[in-house]
C-alpha cells in the first residue's frame, strides 16, 4: 500500500478547506441567536468563494492523480467545480429572503448545502468506483435532508420520503453494476477497468449487464425517462429554495459521474451504452416536452423541462466523441445557470404566506418590475433555444455532435421536440407581458438579489453572443479525458 505524499494533499486543498469550513460553520452557528443568523450566511458565502479561489490556485494545469489513483484533478474537474461553487453562491443569494420569510433561515440549511457541495466536488474528481460512490452518497444524503427541511410540511416530508426510497433504489442499481465491473476486471480504478475491458475477452452479456445497471443508476440521478418519477414530485414538494439547489448545481455533478463512468471507464463498451442512452434521449425529449405543456404549476413545468434538457445532455454523451462530450459539458453548465435563474425568479416572486407556484402568479410581472420581466424573458428564451441566447448555441453544438457521428434523424427528432417545448416557455412569457397583474404592488427584491439575478440573466445573453471562450475550455476539458 502506497502512503499519500504531500503532493496528494495539495491536490485536495479546496476540498479540505471546505470540509474545515463546514465544521466551523456548524460549530459557530450553535452559539448564534436567531437574529445573528446572517453570520452563518456570510460565512457560507465566504467558504464557497474561497474554495473557488483555491480551485484556481491549486489547479495543476494538467491531468494529475492522487491517493493511489482514486482522485483526479484535470481541466474538466476544475471547470465543473468552479461552476458548482459559483452557481451555489447565486442559489444561496436567491434563497435567503425566501428562507427568512418562512422562519427557515437556520444554519442547518447552509451546513447541508455545503456538505452537498463537498460531495459534488468529490464526485467530480472521482477516479475510482469507490470514490464515485462516496461522493454520490455524500451529496445524496445532504439532498434528502434538505428536501425534508420544512418539517411541519406534509408535502415536503412526502417528497423527501419518495426521494429517499427511489434514491436508495438507484444507488443499489449503480452499486450492482459497479460490483459486476469489479468482478470482471478485479479493479476499482477507472483507468485499469478501461484497459482490462479492452484487452480481455469478457462475456458480452456480463459487460452489457454491468452497463445496463450503471446507465439506470445515472439516469435516475439526472432524472431521465423512465427514471424520472421523482423529479416533478420532489421539485414541487420541496421548499423553493431547496428546489433551486437541487434543480441547478446537482446536474453538473451528475454529468461528471456520467463522464467518469461511461466515457472514461467504459469506452470499449460504447456499443452497449450509446444504444441505451439513445432510448433515454428519445423518451426524455418526448415525455419532458409534451407533459410540461399540461402543467399549471411552474415548478412542475420546470421539472418536466429539466427532463427534456437531460435528454439533450445525454444526446451529446452518446455521440461518444470529444466534440460530443464538450457539447454536453457546455450544455449542462448553461443549463445550471438557466435553472438557477428560473427557480430563483420563483423565490423572488414568493413572499411571506404566498408561494408563487402557478403560472398565473407571473401575470403582469412587467407592470410590477419591468427589469425582472426582461430577465424572465431571457431565461425562458434561453431554455427554449431562441437566438441570441446561449440556450440556442448549446442546443446547436449538441445537434452538430450527433450529426457528425451519422445520426441526423436523432437531431431532427430533437429539433421537433424543441419546437413543441417552446410552447410552454412562450406561454410563461405571455403571462409576464400580456396579462394584467392581479396584484399591482411593485416588486422590489433586495439589492443583492437584484444584482445577482441581473448578472445571471445577462450572462445568458453574453454567452450566447460570445460562446467561444467557454466552448474552447469545454473542448480542452473533453480532450483531456
């Protein structure tokens, strides 16, 4: 057994710092009175911002392994971790007024949120099946507790129970697939597994079985059809601040798990997993876009919208090329920004004793706050894929990736489904601009929320006009795999 060296610990300085800050926030919060809870909030934001800085400072600029190959730092991990940290900062800014209005402004929310981020960072840098499972469970356990955070709400408790039971089932599927892989190759290391599957003559049925369980596990975590049942119920049942967290940053970590498992560990089994992903894409695009049309609750509508976006992410992955992985990476990063803005808008419109959960609650937003109405317009246009927003470019690069591997029919199918999906995004805009507000009281969110929401919305426009820098980095990250 090789003992860890100093270089090993240098690579995980951001994770160690975040772990230390979780303990510090937990202890300090115990000694704070209810009126001093802002201290916890600012400590949490400091932790996230400093961790992001450490990720940049301790970036090895090349692929580097640590702890006997169980942890990897590469361009993809750096990019995904930075987005997780930045989007989480925005999520906590959006959620603070919401939590305060409902007497939920407690330290546990931030400690659980930070623990979830730590799990995501471990998952993103995982280079062995064991590390993947460790990161996944650390993230998932924090999410289960966050969904049940509003303890006196029967709906939140039901959503948490459903999430926990189905999540445990998915973890079991994933673990079973991993155990078959370990049985076939005798290793937990991703590179060793990939080499062993290429060099040996394992029974195709056994490899196919392992791939099937792993694909089912990751499809559940991302909410792809037919493993999507938990998504609308959990999104609707959880407090909006928690939905905001689950619906945005966690998708980045789940995407990293897909890449580590399928692209890095199982490239030789692409013939198995690309067909399975193709089926998930077809079902997810159809169910997500068509069922969303029938929703009156905007949280459920965005939940089904998430399912359709997952279809696009999987479409980039199934291409099995560097271009495909880069396109899927670009898409999931952009989706995290769009989702944070959209759920953040729901939190902004809600107030004490009132939940802005239905589409009708967005009526006349333009009369109450024209700037927020414009940001909502950008968010919905980007999700629908309307140029010049970045959502259009994200869809375009994914479609190009599948066309390049000889599947133009899949690209055409995705375009048709996207046109169908544009209906419910445009319907939301109709409520914002063309319906009269029932409550014409001006909407005045706090300065911090206004600034972050503006940056969030304008970033979608800026990235749509100048997508080159982010796309280039995604291409570099994909090439380093």
